[in-house]
C-alpha cells in the first residue's frame, strides 16, 4: 500500500493495525487508540506504538473525514477531528 501524504491524512483502516487498545474517547463518540501497524505497512505508515482512531468508526459519525485510498484502505483526515497525531 502506498500512503498518500495529505496534510494530516493517515492510514487509519482497522485492517492494517494490530495490538489495538482503546485508551480514551473523542467528544464525537469514537475511540482513541494505541496500536502498531502490521509489518507490511510500517515503512509507509510508521514504526512503533502509534496513537489514532479507527477509520471505520469515524466513517459512522463523520464520513467527510474518511478518504478511501486507491488500494481500498481507509484514511482519516485528523485535522477534521481536531486531533494532532504528533507532538509539536
């Protein structure tokens, strides 16, 4: 999978994650998670423990924030959720 790098849009599809643990809840009702990407996605999506959301959950409450990559996997525009995935 080639991840398109748009401002804050990242691979958020549940199918490319492992070790998913819900740590909190976003005000719109979706979960906030810690996870690792599956080995075959780490080079393009990130190594080590990650923080983020699950695209399938976001799609249920804010479909405009979800983009379908040509590969079929879903990506989320974190900016639309008011979430920063990286410390400033």
